[in-house]
C-alpha cells in the first residue's frame, strides 16, 4: 500500500502539471468576475446570496458551494489566483484518488481510468476554471469512493447512507448536472444487497440529500420544480427516462451481490443518460463540464471492465493524456485579458485616481467593461456615488508583437499563446463611456430612454439584471449591461455618450467584436464636428472648450447574431491624438 501511496502522489503531481498547462488562464471572464463580486459582498458586507448564478439551461441555477469557496478566499484577504489553483488542485487530487482506489481494488486498468478522468477534467478546465462546476470532480470522486467502500457489514448502515446523502446534497448544490452523477451513485449503492435494506438506505440518502441541498441554497433547490416542468413539457422524452429508470430499478431488485462493473455501470449510465436527454430535449450542447462529476464512475468502469495488463493500461493512459494535450493545447484566454494583465493595470489605475465604481466607462479598449470589472475586483469599494467623470481614462491596446508604441504607453505582461502584446496608459479623455443616455426604439412603440451611468446593473433597459435585491458590489458589476430590445421585432438602440473636448482634434475608434453582423455605427455628434471615416472611425474637431455628445446606433433584426448576453452592452471605444490613427488601426482583438 505504501508503494501505491507514492505512485498516487506522482499521478496527482503529473495531473496538476497537465491541468496547469491546458487550463484556460485566469482572466476577466464575466462569470468569474460576477461570482467574485458576489463573494466580496458575502465576505465584506455579510450579504450572501441564496443561490449561485443562472445556468445556460433556462430556469436552473447553480448552488452556493462555489460562491462559498470564493467568499472564504475573499474573507481571508486572498485574491482570485488562490481559487484558480484550488480548483486545479482538487481535480488533481481527485485523479490521484481515482488511480489509488482502482489500484487498491486490484483493477489493472487504473492508469487508463485515471487518464480518462484527467482528459474530461482538462477539457472542462480548458473552457473555464473558476466557475460553478470547479469542484464537481472532487465531490463526484468523494461520493464514488464512499459507495466503493460500501456500507458496514454490521448494523443498518443508516449513518453510511446519511453521509452519502450529504455528499449528494453538496454535489447537487455544486451544479445541476452534478446532481445526476450523485443519482447514479445513489442507485448504484443499492445494487449489492437485499431489496428491503437497499430501499431503506435509498430513502435515508435521498432525504438527507434534499435537506442538505435546501440548506445550502434554498433558491437553487427550486431546480427540482423546473426539472419537473421540463419533463411535463417533453412527455416522450420523460417516458423514455421513466423506462430507463425502471430498467435500473430492475437491476437493483437482484438479491445476489453484483459485480463491481454492474455497480459502476449504473453509476456511469445515469449521468451520461441525463446529459444525452438534455441534449435531445433542448438541443443544448453536451459540454465536458456536464460530465465532470460523472468522470470517476466512467474511469473506474473502464479500469474494472476491460482485461487490462499493467503495460497495456499504461500505454493506453499515456495515449489518452497525449491526445488530450494535443487536442486542447496550451491554455489561452479566448476573449479578454489574463489576470496578470489586469493586475498590472491596477497601479496605473490608482495613479490615475480611478476608484470603484467610478472606473465604469473610464476604461477604453476591447471588452472595456470586463476590464473595468477586473479592476474593480481589487480596487477599494466606494459607497459614495460616482465621481463627476472629468478625470483621466485608462486605455488598453492589444497590438501585434511587432508594434511598440512610444510615449507614455506601459507594456503589460504577455498573454500566453496569443501572439499579441498589451499596452496601457492613462490620458485626459474626451469620451465618457459610462454617462449619457440610452434609448430603445421598437417598431410601433414609443421610444424608451433612460440615463446611462456607472454603478448600475442594467437588464433589458433599466431592469436590474442578475439579482434585483443584490448588494452593492454585484449591482455595480458593469458587464451585465444589456441594451437589446426584449422582442424580436425590427428595432434599434441609440446611445448618446457624453464627451468633453478642451479644443483640438482627436480620433475615436469603435472596438466591437469582429464577427458581429449588426455592429454599432456613428450617427451624430453635438458640440463638436464629427467626420465619420468608415464604420469604425470618427474624427472629432472641437473649436473651443465645451461639452457635447456622441451618438451611436445599433439596429436589430432577424440576421443579428446572438453570441451571448454579455456582448450586447454599450460599445467599447478607444480615442487617440490626431497622429495616432495608425496606432489605433493596428489594434487587434485579444
């Protein structure tokens, strides 16, 4: 067993190295920042939410396991990288536990099983690390280890069943699809044993799981009602699910002890079937994060079901790891800026006297509101209202590595695997991206206009998004701003941004997403002359000091793409002196 111990430690270390290389680096991802703001509200203000964020399945919410970990990190005065490494470390420990359990049970496929689990978790973390499913691998592994250990030989095993139920409540609170993984282990726990005793254990485990899930996140507990409504709306699919459940219960009715492969097969079939049913019923993709909690069951089944030799298992495991690393490649920030870059912006922002939430609208560059939210994740919170907005703005340009701007530009740490270099500076800005007016005009309806100001979370024109009763940090999170009309009728959104020109000339460029089919466009200016150069550029000429406005419009129609909700906010801009047109032209999407 000692030999197995150090080998499991080696597997854990190698897994951590692979995950650290393939996982997406910590960045200003909207989900990460939103959850971090909620964690800061919980740690600093004592206002802890009763549910996690909404999932991509309509009506379902994550629980509070992940936000609670973030709140603990924030409460200890630590930063987001601690949560990133904690998520990777838990997945690495789970991989080591998968290998150790299979080896202790003399399953010769331990290596290939651990490699399969690693591949699933690496694929999940190549999309995101610090998010709700982050701890599903570890919790799914704990539930599986408890079932593999089995109930005590003497006694009723009620304490064992209650502990399994507690693990199930935590799994269900981690992510809705993780709950399906626990249901698999819950049914598998009754396979070896008499029907009467198995039914008692199932009942105790289910009751404890429901109680724990409700205690951890009462709002997220409503997922059960949402799933019931979905089943009623998809009756044929629900009927197929009922047949599968009856077949599983028929297997459980066997009085004779079953092979480990039967137990593991039940534990793996349920979550895989749930993911497939969700895909067939809703058309939603089967993302690796939905299989994160089910990976231990699949890995152990592969280790036990196939007649592996030690050599064939090692070769197959290495092949799986090599394929995963080759397909996933090194982790890179897909859309935004790495956390190292965001951290490097903080001293520049402090030197420019940018405070939070004043920084909303005063950051220029691609994904400017994510950058502002990233800065606010560490800058001190101000309970006072927003400042007058007449100070400097923070600019961030992402340029090819061959372009090196001079002047006051400061180089930020390079982001891996992007081929771009980021530069930042603070200048006296003319355009204020956080103040002005936004109007939505729908066909046949009067225009609806409201002031656009920092420190406010918008839904569809004025409706507080995320959590209407949330405290300060979450409510001032700027990236959830959505200006898209709620209906699909022909319509347009107009944003009038305030700008103040001391007199002179500047060029301003819209930094919109490159694949957007319905982009923002310039439509007018007040107080200064605006010479439009194409769809992205405007040349401002202000004869004297004064204030004015800059108008941008986005038309909506059936051909508009709907990449995701958080990309439908006000446009991100960057301004420069009249001799910096070539520099702004070289800006690329990070």
